[in-house]
């Protein structure tokens, strides 16, 4: 700027003619344009830098929020085993109604989401060896049946153990009340751990993970009720803590290890079978205790949510 002022002053004091003045202006104008261009470039660079920082911070916040959401879902599912007994009942809603609504949510979720998810993974079973057979895609729903059969067997033995004395065949096999408890808990440990694993892995997307966690929370609420009825103090003192820890353990495993598609599909089939059996057995109480309106309302509302997403 000083140079431009000097150039103008020289033209005035020396009495230079128009030609010299025009020449001086032509000499100084490029410098002005150059400085303006430099300032504009700096402003654009600064704006782009600010935008880049904002985008980066937004992505970081989104990642943190997503991680906090997953952690909250895991803790919420775990607390399902620990809090229901200490929570006050919902006004005007009986426990039977709550279980019926939970049953409706679990069953409709199994049919509208878990079965289609299984079908999408059917190709993962091609040529997979499972104990006594080599699986193919057509065996996908056989896994659901195996899940139903396994949990039915556990439930049957648990029911027999409630009798004053176990039947002789079970005694001859060395089965006691405590061994039945641990076998039942062991089955649900795998069950709960896989639920925690699926939530953390998020293999079905954020919206589906939320729906999965919500449905499984209601489902485990029913399971918890049934286990408490079977084992009473033993479950309250030990079992519920193990099952709550299993959900967290499954989530931690998902942070450091990823199951193969075949293993994921097999466990998903077992989980689907377990959800169907346990929902019908536990979350739909005996007819005199159940509430069809609660079951219908729970299933209808959750079906509408699933269809809308």
C-alpha cells in the first residue's frame, strides 16, 4: 500500500503527463488484485479448514454417541435380570398382562425379523459340518427346531426337578437339583452372550439393533420370571447375576472377536428357536392368567414398528 501511495505522489509532484499516470496505475493495479486474490485464497482455505474440523468433530461425536448407545443397550439388557423384582408394578397393569405383552413382542419379532434374517444367511451353511451331518442351505430352519428341542429338554428336566424327588432314571444318571440348575443356566448363558454379541456387532444396522435389543429385553424379562419360579433363591442369589454377566461378556467378546458367518447363522437359528419356545412357554402365561388384549396389543404395535422401518 505504501508503494502505491508513493507512486501516486510522484506522478502528482513531478507533473507527469496522462501517459505517465496511466502507466503508473497499470503498474500498481496488478499488485492490488494479487493481494485481494491472496486474501480470498486464505479465506477459502480457512473456511475449508473450519468445515473439515466441523465434519471431523461431527463424525467423532456420532461415533461416541453410537458407542454410548450400544453400551447403554448392553447394560439395559443386563439389568433386565436384576431390576424387575425390585421395581414397582405399572398402575392398572397386572404382571400377567406385562408378560402377555412381552410374549407378543417377542413372537412377532421372531417371525418378522429373525426368520428373514436367517433366510438371508442360508448360504453360509453350505458344506458346514455340524456333529453328525453336513449342513446345506435347506437345513436353515432345522436349526430353529433344534433350538426349540434343546430348550424344551432343559425346561422338562427343570420341571421334573421341582418335584419332591427326581425320577429314578434321572437319579441313575447322577442328575441332582443343582446339576439341573447349572445345565439350565448354562443354556441361557450361551443364549444371553449371543444377544450381547449381536448388539455390539450391530450386524443388522442401527435401527435393527435397537429393535433387536428392545425385543430381547422384553423376552429376557419373561425368561427371568420363569427361572425365578423354577429355582427361587438359588436363581435370585446366583443365577440372575450369571445371566446378567453373560450379556456383558458377549458384548466384550464382540469387541475383540468376530464369529464366522456359519457360526453366526447356527447360533442365530438356535436363538430363534429359543425365543419361540420360551415366549410361548413363559411369556404367555396359563390361560387364566394371560391377557389376550395385552398380547394382541404388544404384537400389533411392534409389528407396525417393524413394518415402518
